[in-house]
C-alpha cells in the first residue's frame, strides 16, 4: 500500500532530497580546494552551502503535504543493481522536522563557533557530517541508511579528535569504536534481513518499504534481526548501559561538535528505532518492549542523578541528554500514537534546547576558559542578558509549560501512561529531577555575587544573540502553538502505529492506536487547555 | 597432446591460436623476466627507471591480454589448456588481472625506492615478473602438480625478494625465515598431493573429481582426508591464515616495503586462487569435511589478526597482522563457497573472494606504498608517522583513505569488499561467522584509528627526517587512492564482472 504511494510524488521533479545531501558534500569538497592564504573563502563557502541546504529544507517543509502519511518527494534510482541496492530517499512526518532541524542547526553551528585552529578542514568535516546526517534521515534503503549511518562517524571522529579539549583522543576513539561495534551487528542483521525477506519478495532488495510491507519474516527470525538493529541504535541513542561514550564525547568535542552531536546525531538512534526497528520488525519490537521501557526509565533516572553530581557544566548537559533520550525511547515503545508523536517532537525539542545549552557552555568556556561549575558564580549580575537567554533554554530543557520541552514530555507521558503505566509513573520523577539538576546548576553558576575571576564576564554579543534567536523562536513557538508540527507528524505516526498493531499482538483497541482525538478535532485553544490542566498538576507536585 | 582439448563447437582451424593466446599473459610475463635478466646482464647500465618501466609495461601488457581473454571466455565459454593442466576460465583471468595490476603498481613503487642503492638493477623486477607468472599458474592450475610448480615459482621468487635488500640484516633475516618456513609448508603441501593422488589415482582436478564420484563412498576416504589436512596446512601458510601466520609479521616487517606490498597483494591473490582451485574446484565432494576447517581458520585469523594488531607499535607489523585479519575475511568468502562447492549454481562465495582480492590488493599496495615513502628503509615505527598531515597533507589524505578502506568504512572499496564476503556468508546462513568477522573489524579499526591519530593529531618530532614523495611512487599511490574511492562509490561494474566468474575443471 505504501509502495504505491511512494512513487506518486517526485518523479521527474527537482531532486530536492538528493540535493540536500549533495550540496553539503560539494561544499565540503569546495572548502578543501580553497587556498590557505584566503581562509575567509572557506568560511564563506561553508556558510553558503550549509545555508543553501537549510533553505532547501525550509522549502521542503513548505512543499510537504501534511495530509499525506506516506513518504513524499521520493527519489528512487538504481545504484548497485546486482545487490538490490537503490538510491531511495523520501521524507515523511517522522523525519520531516529532524531534517529541518539538521538544515538549520548546521549553519548556526558554523557561524556560532570559531575553531581555535585550522578552520578549513574543520569546516569540511562539518559539511561532510551534515551530508551524512541528512542522508541517514532521508534514506529509505537499508544499505543506503547504513552507509550514511556509518560515514558520520568519520567526520565526528576527526572533529572530536582534532578540535576537542584535553582528553580528546581518548574520547574520539571511544566514540568511534563504541558506535562501530553497534553497527557491526546491524550490518549483519540488515544483510540477513534482505536475504530472508527475498523469499517472499521474489528477489533480494534492500528497499525499506518493500521489506517492511511484504517481507514476511518468521517471528523468531525477526526477533533476532531486530536485536541486531537495536544494538546499533541503542548505542547511538544511547540507552543505558551503553551510554558511557556519550559524556566523554560530548565533553571533549568542540562546541559545534557537541551541538551537532546532541542536536541531531543522537536522534539517528531514536529515529532508527522508529523507522527501522518498529517499521521492519513490529512484532519483535512489541515483544521486547518491557526491556526497552525498563532501560529507558533507568536511563531517565540514572541520567538525572548523574547529571546532578557533575562538576563540569558540559558534562552535566551531556548526562541530561541521557535522561531526555530516555523519555524519547519510553514514548517510542509505548506504541500509542500520542506517545510516539511526543517522541518525535521531543527529538526536535531536545535538539533545539540541548543544542542551545551546548552553545552557551561553549560561550562560557570561551570567556572563562573553564567549564567547572565551582569556578563560575554570579554571572547574572555581570551578564544579565546572557543569563536570561540561558534561563529560557534551561527552562525549555526542564519542560516548563509554554516552552517546547513541555509539549514533548507531556505527550510522551500521556501516551505512555495508557500502555506502560508503571514505567511512566517512575519516569515522571525524572521530570522533577531535571528541574533539580538544572536549577541547581543555574543557581550555582548565575546567582550570588561574582568573585574576581567572574567580574569581567562579557555580556552576550550581538552576533551570539542573533544565533540564539532561531533557537528561542523555536522554543517559544513550539511551546505555545505546536499544532503545525503535530499536524505534519501525526498522520505518519498514526500509520506507523497502525502498522505495528496490524503486525503484532499489541492491543488492537482503537483507543491505543489512534489517539488523535484532542489534537485532531480541536484547534489551538484545546492545546492550551491541556497545558493549563497539566501545569496545575505540576504545581501540586 | 593438445588435440585432445579441441572443443567440438570451436572451429578447428582457429584452435591453435586460441590456445597460445590463452597462455599469452603467462608467456609475456616470463618473456619479460627473461628479457630483463638476459638483456640487462649483457648491456651496459640502464638509464634510471628503465627496468621499472619494462616491468610495468610487461605487466600491463599481460593484464590487457588477460582482459582480451576474458572477453573470449565470455563469447566461447571456458575450457582447459595443455592437456587439462591449466584452466582457462574467468576465475583464472580475474586472478591474472589482479596479479598484473599488483606488479604494475609495485614496480612503480619500487623504482625510486631502490634507485641509487646497490640493490638497483633489473633483478628485482625480473623476480616480480617470475613471481607473477607463478602466481597466475597457481590460480589457473587444473592439476595439483602444476599448482605446486606455480606455488614454488612464486615462493622462491618471494624468498629472494624478501632478502633483496642486501645491506640490511632484517631483510636477510626475513628472507631466511620465509624460506625455511615456506619450505616446510611446501613439503606439507606436496605430501598432501601425494596422499590425494593415492586416494584418487590422479593429480588432475577434473579426473580427481570423476574418480571420487566413481569410487564407492568410504573406500579411499582416509587417504584423501589425510591429504586434505596436509593441503590445508600448506595453503593456510601461503594465505597467512592463523595459526599458520607466524611468519607474516616478521617477514612483512623485514622485507623491503615494496616487496611487502607485493606479498600482501599478488601473493595473497595467488594463494586464494590456489585455495579455491584445490578445495572448491578439486574436492567438492569432501566439502563437508574441509568446510569446518575453513571456519576454524577464518575465526582464528580474524581474532588473532585483530587482537595482535592492536599491541603493535610498528606500522608494518600492524598492517601485517591486519592482513592476517583480511585473510580471515577472505576465508569467510571461501567458507560461503564451500556450501555450494561443486553445485551447478554457485553461490556468491567465489565471486566475493575474487572481488575482495582485487580491492584489497590495490588498497594494501597503497598502504604499503605510503609506508615506503614515509619510512623508506628505516624502521616504520608509529612515531615516524607523527604529524604527517602537516608535513605532507596529500600523502596523509591518501593514507587516511587506505586506512578507512581497510576498516571497511562506506564509500571506500574496503566496504564493498567486506559487504561482498559477509553477504556471501549470510546467504549461506553463516551468521555466527559474519558477526565474528564484523566484531573483529571493530578491533582492527582501533589500529587504523591509532595510525590516523598520529598522522593528524600528533606533532612531528623535531629530528624527524623530511619526507619526499618520488614521482612514480606518487603516481602509484594516487592511482590506488582514486581506485579505492571510485570502487567504493560506484562498485556496480566490478560486481557485475565478478558475478560472472565460474570455475572449470
């Protein structure tokens, strides 16, 4: 059914999605070809190509047909025919905003942070990373997805290793090997998937849609294969206990690297679960849900507690990512439309708010050459605007109503409560812990009287303010009026949930599968009602 | 004698030319070697680079002839040559192409490496050509005795090549070590042939298969099985599969770097050609017996190669152990071929092995090429690569491409190669082997990362000798790097060619 839809759009039209991969790739090559004597060219080309990619994603957002749950703007060509591998790209509600986020985050990261040396290769690596991330989000072919998923490791390795902080070599190697190990299992699993599915498809193909719709993989086999994929995604997310690479990589990465890592790269894992885990192996995903829900909840609580203990501000933000991604996994494996919609929104939200937090930490480091919480104090006195910006981003990360974080977490908890009650109850505690560690950190860094070292902390610069602006707009807009996002995400999520329900023994009660009620029929006001009722609850807590 | 071989479908008047032409790659290589030796000895000292040029041209000519032969096989089908002694099929021609490409690139590398040293002269190049002819005979042999001849031709040439840096003790040591251990392995192999002959009454692969088919099961099994065991020992040594890999790190480290490149590329391709001929083509009815041995060899090679490469501090040793692990990957492909050995429709095993050996040959020559240029005749310690990115950025980029390809990163030929063998293995449901292979690939990735780390992130020592890239070596490295990337981006043509590879006996 989806295969028919998939080919309906895009034939002969401008290959928008392919362009979003090739523009940064060409940009990277062009950056490498610039001369050393004119470094400003490199920066200009990097900005132009990443900006153009961003513009393309905005155009894609405009062209996106919100009523269509299937893949849109599909681009499908043969690539390695003998092996059944195609260049198959497409976008749906689940990937749409992640692609837009990628398109916007990269130019901001490029403008926002100037590396301390060798700008040219740095920019080239960043652009290559962008091409890889774009490709991962857009691929509808298992093989194609895998190569993009793998290739992002190389630029990230060099970014961390080349432009990171004191312990960068260790962190870069650890990051690479951890993720590579996960991919090893996925590699075997995805080839096996293609071969096993070929029995019912009449030929070997790596096409995601064909395998998912007509693969007919035996139950036990599918469970094994699912775990092959799941290990790779679990490392990438990261799910407790596979998370140990993350604090090191985040802390040691250069600021732009952290922004991109937290902003979009971690989502490759959660997105992979949705796109490849649930879609390809619905039965196996449902069968193993207790495991994932438990690990997700452990991640939420553990990440929050670990974050509370951190002395390094950047490490604190890194651990907060573990907690936030726990929520996303929780929502994913709740198998309700609301929870998964919440997960998708939360992926975007986390990218925005944590990306911005890393920018702030980077700016603090540039000013003070330290990230130790103990060495920072009273910054609010000397840099009130800086503090205010940090405050908004932080509140968004905590999930305060009216800001974007709330929408995602609320939808996740609401949706999960119906199918995973006790896990959700424990996870809710994580919301409070998030308030604890972030507010406490804020208090220590920004409140009080600044000591000598912090007396001359410079205020937010205009350029930094301009970079921050899109983040703040996204935070507030999504928080106040999430309907445009929900309208585009929900049809695809509904379809995925229906697919899972049709192919597994998950409760087929319609209330579990199509929970669109409130958001579908009603309009803006109802959201605000929801928010208000919930904020009252939080007040009580 | 040759009349027996006439294929009734062929025009009998045309037949003698076809047969001579089918042998032409080998003849050209041997002729080139004789020319270099005889004319080189009788004429005054040649201008610089002429020997290398001759060797490269000869290899190139042989390669082109092999391509023409490939087309002939496509049109007229495979056959056997010289009374069934040699197989004239796409498998043989592919191996010929791999080996001649290796000779071509290695000649370019060797040129300025030995120029102005006492080792300069036509001898090294003549040995390359002889070794290549031996390797091609190994990969095309349809008779175990012929295969042994090829193996000895290749090995003897390699022993001398390993010791060819006459002023260097490590080189002499490496040559001697290789000679003693290689002689041992050859003896095993020869005894294996004798036992198989005892069991089947023939050394000709075609007749062997017929004889085994006609003998009631169990009659001469003990002899043949003992023969297989000895043959596998000999072959395992040649492909440097664990536990027969012990010689590889020492020999790879001691031999001059271009020779190491030659051993790792052409040597490996020839050895895997022999493995395929002996086991897959010659002993298909015993596939259930030798297939488990291949599994064990593959797992050991993968694990030993990966784990021991991690603890090395010398780049040549690292690459040597990594080549052991690559042998493990190739064995995964052989294992896949074992499942369908002798069947009318072969699986993907043989084609994936052949694809791997071409892609690996090019990238390993590139890797050792960079080592040749950077370390010269000095010790190739990891520290000597420190700060290479600052000193020679393009060279560092090329080495990075090769290392990423060895690690199997997408968009490089190494990924395509790995994908091919793992795919072949999974098609035969060898899941455990596939997973072990991929996990050990992660361990070896650590080694490649270490080398990249020192190139890109460390600063060079102050007294580090300057690196200069000779023109011909630069060309070889550039060709290898371009091919590594191109084959990674668009491998479809190569895959199509290898998938048509069939064995004839």
